[in-house]
């Protein structure tokens, strides 16, 4: 996107405006949020070497702020059984591990395929990582773009036109749903 001597004036103006807009968008990104989301995504968990320590420290701080969502305190007998199954001594428990232990267990988990859904992974591993799963749902639950929402509004706008303005909201929902099903059926063929 560098300006060259061969560029006409309108291309020079376009390149300058484009670079300015791109830099403003990049400055507006919440890089901290994106780094934490990457760390909590079981497909990746990899961060650039210089950022790893800071990101894991911020995740640990977020875990300490997060209210404890673990199950209620069990009686002593199930705790003993659980510690035996986890090959821990009777004096150790998950609560004593703290955020470092929870992060260590998560970091030791193998990464999953890039085609797998990270939210489904967290749903199935919620019992092993209760506090981290709540944090992951918060950071991974927000869509990266608004494209799916905009497509839905566009589709609904195509369905509800001047001649169809009297459609009830229930019928509009049904037509949008049918349109989506037909599109998926065509893709699966």
C-alpha cells in the first residue's frame, strides 16, 4: 500500500485514506481481550513467546476475580474418592491448587482440531475446569464479526417487503427458518 511515483492522484488519496482507516481500526482493537480469548481457545492456546507470560498472568488474575463456580462442598468421603482417582494424596484437593493449578491442568490438555467447536469442548470439560470454563464462555462466546446477524436482517428484509408487510412476526420467523433449512439442504447435497 505504499504510494509510488506512477500512482495517479486518486490512487494516492485512496491509499492514504485506506492506511489511515486501517490504522484507526487497529488502534481500536482490544488486543488484551483477543490474547486472552486465544489462550482460552483449546484449538490454539499458543501465543507469541514474548506475550505468553503476560497473558497467562492476566488469565490467572481474571480467575482470582471470577466468583467460584465450583460445585458445593462435598462431604469428606467423595473428596477422598476423588483424590484417590486423581492420584493425589488425601491432604491435597482441587481447592488448594488455586488458579495456578487450574491453569496448569488446562495448559497440559492437548489442543483440539481447528474444525472442532471450542465452546463444545469447554462444555464437555466443564467439570474438570469449572472456573476456566465460565471464563472461556465469556471470552469465546462473543462473535468475531456481525456478519451472521447482518445476513439474518438482510434475509428478513427480503421476506418482509411492501406487499408482505401484513405478515405476522410468527410467520416471518417461520419463513426465515425455512429459508435457512433450504440453504443448508442445498449445501449438504
